């Protein structure tokens, strides 16, 4: 069996992928129960990962701490069987075997430390020398268990891995840097890192923000972000992209790599090949700096709706709200876009479920200080009925008259095979609720105008179009579409106009691609966006200036093709590059909208 410390002194250690999402247990049984009910199937998965090039595998025991806390009778038998299957598979290649422990509940009756310790000792009895505490949202009880392990196995190698959201916090609100610091300062943890929740690109950002660490760092992201169907959670990130991103992370110093939810032997095989020839690291382009704004007189009327309803083509532009509490640069950027000719500013509601400054509060501030019409996005993801109603009343009081109602991206959680959010209603029900607030004796003197999202890139577009019709029936007035970056998207837009007619106001989504990396990232990590292959290839080898110039021409081409079927454009600002969008608006007005 590989000596993990000696191996890390020479080269990175490659783990396996997501057992829980790759191994298919029988309906009604948990993955870990396969250790007893389907040992051949579990052993087969271990061997597939080893054949793909994994040098370390995890026992199929992620849920044991939860089972032990619930006093499930067979948890110890599952632990013993799980260790035996992994050890038997690893004999063939000499790979390291890690006893895998997922999160333990922490209650007064059963503290997390006692649960972890009981499970870890069960593995010690089987001869385990490597331990992985993974997908943790807090460090409660972890060091207590590690201390117990080291007392029995002084040379044990212990890796502690936290499930951290892209903003650097766990779902329990703990900051990643503090967690890593505590593990490092403990003196008993051998390696620390992140797994699950985030996709490769976001995971690399987390590592960069973390900076240097005294302990070896581990990174095991998901294959991408989950796509939720009626009965399943699917991950669609491609192995080649996964491998390329993690190889870059390895080149920057990360010593332990592997995969979590959605990663298959194909992902690990691709990563194995990529690690053998680590790519050069590319430097990110500097952010655009903008000046401090001046507060103009606030306009009370809704100029955007007047223009739209008069049949004139409008320009709405999305500018993501800040990740911190400073609106200075944001307001300056919004003012520049207003001066360039934007009719409406849209603000996403924590896109990709990453926390940013509240879209509704930002919308109110922009409307109040700049007099610019705003369209805050409102998801069903984070608020129950009371919170939604309270926010809508506040928006109306501030003069905001439009809102975009969307279901919202799911929040990645540390729980396998499920995604827990509020989701008290979907976008159709939300639209109906918003409209119902207005009327005689109601909370609002007049109704708010509700827009919805239309995914022109949906694989089954007929279903998407049918839902659009249902949204109109539930009170929506129109749609903002996902980016038009393919001929199929244009065709779907044409089909939408023919099907829905003039009863729906449609703003065609236009988002400039600025680099090949940007295009590949959107294709792999952003749900609802499809970038044509020829567009991705066209950006190969271009620098920032050349990339922006090409992105501008492609955006104008897409806008020209979409214009006959749209009531205007919904522009999405990449990386807050306000200057680029000023150029795009100027050309749209001179080349396409000159008669408006």
C-alpha cells in the first residue's frame, strides 16, 4: 500500500471520484448498504477508479457517522464490509485506502465528536491507517476524533475536507480560512482541503483566496453544478474540462486531488492524463476600474415600460451586484451604462446560488439615486411566502415596478442525491402571487409587471415553450432569454415569437464571450447556456483586446439575427466589464436601432 507521506513528498496524490453518485444502489437502499447487499458491485466501482489511475480510494462508508448517530443496527457491519472491499480492490495496484467519514450530526444527546470517534475506532480495528473526514460544514468534534485516532495509530494520516460554497463559507456560515487555520494549528491533522458543493472553476478561486498553507492541500470538486429533474440530480460537467481545471490547480501547488459528486472513472482517467503534463498557469485580466458617481434627480415615472409598450426596441442590461458591502463602483458602472443608453438595469438574485448584495436593495438604491429603471431578479430559492411578500411591498414603496420571477439555481449541499432549498413555490406560482397583491383592497394600488426567464438553449425546447405559455397565463408579461450564442437559439427565438405572438414581450439575451476560457467555462459550469463549438474555437490564442473585439462582433451578429423576433435586448455584462458594454450599446444603437 502506498505510503501517503512519502508519495506526497514526490508528487501529487490522485483520489477516486464520487462513489455515491456513480454506484447505483437498488431502489430504496442507501449506497453504503451495497457493502453487504451488493459487494461485487461496490468492488467493481473501486476497481474502475483504480483502473482509471487513482492512487487512493475511499471506503464506501460516507454515511456511517449519520447512521451511527441514528443507532442504525448494521452500521458497524457496513464499516467492516466497506473496509474489506476497498482493501481487496487496492491490493491489485497498491493504492492507499482511506476510511471515509462524512458529516455527523451534532446534538447534546450525541455530540459529533463521540460519533466520529466511534466510527473511526471501528476502522482502526480493521487496520486502517488513513482517514478522510469529508464534506464537513463545521469542524465540531473533528479534532476530538483525530486525537483519538492518533492515540491508537500514531502514524495515521488524517485528511479533513470541508464543503465550502464559492463565496468561501460553508452552509453553516463558517469561513473556510478559519476552518483551515484551526486544522493547521491543531498539530494533529496531516492535510486539509475542500470537496463537494463547488465546481472546478469555483474551487480554484477558493484555493487562490486561501493562499499558502502549511499543510498539504486537497481539492475534490463536483463534476459541475447539479441539474435537477423530477426524480434525479444530474451533473453534466465534461471529464476533459474537469481534468484541465484540476491540473491547473495542481500546477499551482495543490498536492491531493480527486472528485466528488458527479465525477466518474472517466473524469479520473482524464485527470490522470492531465497531471502527467501540467499546463502553464494563466493570469487573470485585471478588473475594470470605474469612478465615483454623482447622484442625479430621481425619475418617478417608469420610462422603460412606456417605451416597451409603445413598440420601441429597448435595451436592458444586467450588472451583477457586489460580493461585498461597497456600492461605490457599482453605482458608477450603472451610471455609465445609463449614459450609454440602457433603458433598464437588471440585477440577478445571487446567481448560481452564490451570495451577493441583495438584488432588491441594490435595485432600490439605483432607482433612487440614478433615476434608472431597475428589474431585480427574485428567486423562489431563498424565501418563504412571508419574506417574499415583505420584499415586494418594499420594492413597490421604493418605486420599483418590475420584477423578474425565476425558480433560481439550486444551492449545492453536502447531502448526496438531494438539494434542499426553500422553494415554497415555482416561478409560475410566484408570478401569480405577485400579480394578486394588486387590486382594490389589496396591498398594492397597481400591479407590478412580472417578467420570467426563457431558456432558448433547453434540450427539449417544446417543454420550455409550453411552460412559457403557462407563465403568461399566470400573470407574466414577457421574458428575458438566456444568451443567444448559436443558430439553434435564434431558431428557438423565432419559434417562440410565432407561438406566443405579441402577447409576450421578449428581450433576447446577448452576452459577449471574451475568451476561449470564458466560453468553455460557460458551456461547462453555467446551467442554461450553450456556446456553439465554432465560437469557442474562434477565440483560441486571442489576448484580452482581441477577445473583446471578437466577442463584440459575435454579439452584434447574434443581435442582428434575433432582432426580428424580439422587443429588445437583454445584455449580460461579463466580469463587470462596463467599458465593453458601453461599446456594445453604442454599436447596437448605431447599427441596429438607429431608427428608434
